[in-house]
């Protein structure tokens, strides 16, 4: 559980998802232009995953979130994935495709997701869904935003989260509160601490505890499981975070 979440309206949140999508599509195109037709075989910043794995995962994630949203529109609660095994198998199959096919799949699924979120009636965003626990359909937007920003970073083709401005980082922290912090702390077993990104409002997690501060991108990378936090400051030991 966390407090001090940013709560923009749905059109603003849709714009944020569209902006992150556009930046990532451009990054993928630029990566291919620079690295050539075999570039997706190169390793990403995720251990054991190539660039092709990251981009294929983003494609399947867009399909999965769109399916959940379609279910909400029709009064159905659909699972994000049938199973972890099926999800992983689909990512592996996609990563084995050629670079052009992976990029085309990503562009199409990203576009289809954007078209879907622009088309659904406003009242659908309050519909109940199950996304690692009960929530409302607007959480799908937060989930996609977090996926886009973190996996853009995972490609390792630019400055990653450090390229985000203050507003984009504030939205990313809000996305983490609606997704990772909401689900991993739901049973009250997660560690307590206070996030204090530079020049941003503090975020109290799990009842509070040591204050963890630093550059916003660095704090987000630690919370997102992409950093050991050695570049952060804390008035206590850094807690062990629940697995993603």
C-alpha cells in the first residue's frame, strides 16, 4: 500500500500512454536503423532476454491488456494471461522471429491498443477487473504505462528512465503505486519505507519506515528491480523488495 499517488483524469492518462508508446516505437525503429536486421538478437538489460524478447513481450502485453479491457466493456472479467507458462512460451516464440516481423508486430499491437483505449466509453474505466487482485479498468492504463517506460529502459538503447522529465517520472511513480505497490503489499507483508525522490512529493509505502531518497529515475529503477540502490541515500537499510 502507498499514499500520495498522482491521480490525473483519464484523457491525460491516455495521452501519457500514447506519448510513451510513440517514444518507444521510435526507439525501436532507430535501433533497427542503427543496428541492422540482426539487432534484436543482442542482449537487453534483462538477464537472459534479448532485445527481441523485450519487444515481443511488449506486443503480447498490449494484446493481453486489450483483451482484459474488451472484457470489461462487455461485463466480463478476463485473465491477463491464461498461465505464466503460456505467457513465457509466447514471448519465446516471438523472440525467435526475424527483426522485421518483431518490429511490425510491436507497431501493430501498440496501435491496436491505442485505438482501443480511445474508443471505449468513459464508464468502462470504472468497471471491475482482476489484475493481480480486484481493481478497476483504468488500472490497465497505469499497467501499460509502467510496462512501456521500464521496458524502454531495458532495451539499453538510450538513457532509459533518465531521459524522462519530472512530469513523466511523476506519472511513472503513480503507475507503480497502482500496479506493483498495490499488488505486492496487498496482504500487509511488504516492507515499510518512504520514497523521497528529489523535488517530488514523498510516497509512504507499507506504513512507512526508512526514508529512501535520490534522483527520481534512480529511485524508480530501484523500486522497479533494475538497480541495487547503491546510488540512493537512506537513513536505514534498504529493504528487500517483493519479486516482480
